[in-house]
């Protein structure tokens, strides 16, 4: 038993030592550049999937393994670690830093929730839309973390109202319920949401402990039988609140992931795909911010709405009658949630100068992205005809990003005698604030992926893989796409999204070339499905945040995430076979793709 305990403690060290040793026969026996590159790829992929080493550290392995094997020189490998992707990421992080610093995200989220109303189902949708919108421009983890405190603030008041209502019910000797404090299923939804956020962020421990007591009583009450009608009804309501608590936690985590699908800057997987595709196929300039938004935004909206329906049906039951009931009179719980949201919004006060500037720069960055090269009309990049191909989305992102370090965070104010007061000049964001938000691990991880991709090209490993994948061309194209989607969806549940897409892009690109189809037919669905990490708490940071509340079990997340995974893959398959086809003319073999020596058996 001691040996097993030691092995368990040192399992990562054993994995780090044994993986290279067990794979060593591959380069020693075969002695080809393809085998040596495959050895490097397998070692790095295993370290990424198991996280035996930090992801960024594993990504640095090609920097010295490729020169040692004579695949690429040190200067060539080093140039692969910093590309256009990193410049775009820097510009986006400048925007995200300013949004977080000046609380613009809180104003946007509260305003969206106020627009949809306080009925529980619509309140849940409001939080989902808010979180999804923020994740379009910020990291998914940041979006979830930003929305949680707002939900928590609403929960504090509603849970207090719930406890008071239960106390009043128990005090009524005849078992009647005070109609002014009558509990309904919709309000419970809000209560559970707020409770979750409280515990995650460490707020209001007394309220959280009170709610925990209520939940424990629920569990005990379920074991009791033959309760009085009023008591049974109260116990049933508490059980319902427990389901609402779970659904609110899950909706925040999942909507953060879904929102990131819709823009190139929304998640690292989209950025990695864009850089890989543009590097591998430089003659194709069809993937940009606008084209990706057109193809992915409908997908994100459909998945978000279906996920909202699925989560409600799974945990609460989808009550259309109460959801769409037109009633001007609000219940006590709805009044409480509305009051808290209004109070939270009032605390923000009028829009400050830094918020206004951040919003203007955000809108300007978005406009520059959309209008750079929209495709159906000439974009602003056409103003530079000689250097049009030089201008990318990263150019616009950096132009705006630099302004955050230039524009002052304060304006000149005048005294009573009309003179300007002197203030210390500080920009909207500082370099230290930017550094605290910059995901350096992801930047290095992506650089390692680019280095691996370049190594596969130089060593001819990509061509070897393509030759072996040729028989797959005998399968129907839709089946090839579906198999690819299912594989990456399964792997991304146990590995980071960025590592998964980095591993599979160099494999799927040769596959598309081998079966003689447009690579976008396979790469776009695979990229989208790489973000579908909904099953486990460790699948992505957003899941881990909500799971840390302590209100979800692994099986809760598995059964909810499995349904959303199925929904996601189905919607992506529908999209790639319908509206995405005319956007990129997918059924036509592209001229920017080099002629493949392999024949096409797909019938296209």
C-alpha cells in the first residue's frame, strides 16, 4: 500500500520521466524526420492532455527538441512562438482590462437584466444573455466571474425573503400562507441563483449558512411521509429551490462558453484556428472578424436558447403558461429582486468619463473589425490598395489598444474662479494592470502549437498523415465531419480547449486535403466543438467556478452538459451543411488550396 501511495504522489514525475523513455524507440528505430517530429508531437500532446507539466512549460519543448533533431533551427522555431495571434490578443486584453477596471461590465449586465424583467425564467435568460455578451469580448472565465457578483447581490435579498416567508408559514397555526409573501416556483429560481454566487465569492456567510440549513431540512423532509399539506407544500417548494439553484449556476457557466463562440476574440480556440488557417493557407483571406461573426453568431444564439430551454426542463420543468403569463402585479419575490437590481444599478451612478471613453473605444474597435474587409462591400483596408494584405484584425486591435495607455483617466476640472485644477496624469489602464489580465500561459501555449505545426510541415509529417488518411475519403462527407466533431468534443472534456485545438488542427488540415475538400468544411466545426467542454468541473475554468459553490454534483453537471453537448454538435452540423456553405462556397474546391495528389471519393 505504501508503494501505491508513493506512486500516487509522484505520478506526475513518473509520467514526465516515463513518457519520453517509452516513446524513445520511435525516433531511434525508424530514424526519419517524420518519426522524430512525431516523437516530439506525442510527448508534448501527452503532457498537455495529462497536465503533467504546466501547459506553457510543455509548449516550450519544441523550442529545443526540434533543433536537437535537426528539424528546425533555433531561430526558425523562435519565430513561431510569436505571431499575429499574439498582437490581436494584446489589443483585446487592453480592452478587457479597461472594462474590468471601470466596471463597465457591471453596468452592461445590470442593464440587460433590467430589460428582460424579473420573472424567474426571464431573469435567468437575462443573466445568460449578459454573460454571453461579455464573453464575446472577454475571456469566458472573466465573463463568468464578472456576472456572478451581480447574481449574488440579487440572491442575498431574495434568500432572506424566503427564510422570512418560511418562518411566517410555520408560525401560522392553521397552516395558511400569507399571500403577500406567497412563494412561487419562479421566485425560487432567483433565490437559488443568488445563493450560489454568495458562496462562490464568499459573501454573506450567514445567509449562505441559513440557506444550507433550509436545504438540509429539505433532504430530511423528503424522507418523511404523511406530512400535513402545508408542510408538504413547503418541503416541495424547497426542493424546487434546490433545482433552481443548480440551474442558475449551470446557466452562467454554459452561457460564458457559448458566447465565446461568436467572435474570433471571444475564446482562445477561435484565435488559434484563425492564426493556423491563415498561416497554412496564406492565399485565402476569407477568415476575418466579420465572416466569423456571420457564421458563428446564429450558432451561438440557437445553442443559447436551446440550452436555456434544456436546463429549465431538466431541473425545473418548462412551464410556458407561467413564463409567458401577462401580469402587471409582481409577487413579493419579484419585487425584491427588482428592487435589488435597481439599487445595484443606482450604486453605479451616472456613467463616468472613463466608462464613456472605454465604451467609445470598444464600439470603435468593433466597427474597425467589421468594416476592415466585410467582403460584400469594400472595407476601409481598401484605402491602402498597395498594402491591403498587410492590414489584419490585429492592426485595428493594437491601434485601439495603445489608446488605452494614452488617453487620461481623468478630465480637467475647474474651480469656482474658473481655473483648471492640476491632477496627476494617469492613463485609462497601466502596464501593471494589463499584465495582471494578460494570459501569458495561453500565449506561450499557442506559440508552442504554432511551432509544432511548422515542424510537421518542415519534416513532411503532415504529408505522411495525409497519405494515411486518404481511405477516409470513401466515407460520406457529413460522417467525416461528425466523427471529427465527436472526437474533439470528447477530448476537450479532459484536456484544455486550447491544447485540444492545437493538437488536432495539424491533423485535420491534412485530412481535408487528403479527401480533396475545402478545409473549412472540417476545421470550422471542429473549432466550434472544441469549446463544448460542458460535462465535467475540470473541463474548463467556468465550470470549475460554479462547481466550487458546492451546490452541484458531478452527475448534475454530466447530465446537463451531455444534453448541451448534443445540442451543440447538432446545431454545428446543421450550420456547416446549410448557411455556412454559401458564405465560403464550400462545395467548390478552392484555388488557394494546393493541388492534392490524392483522389477524392466523397462525390463532391
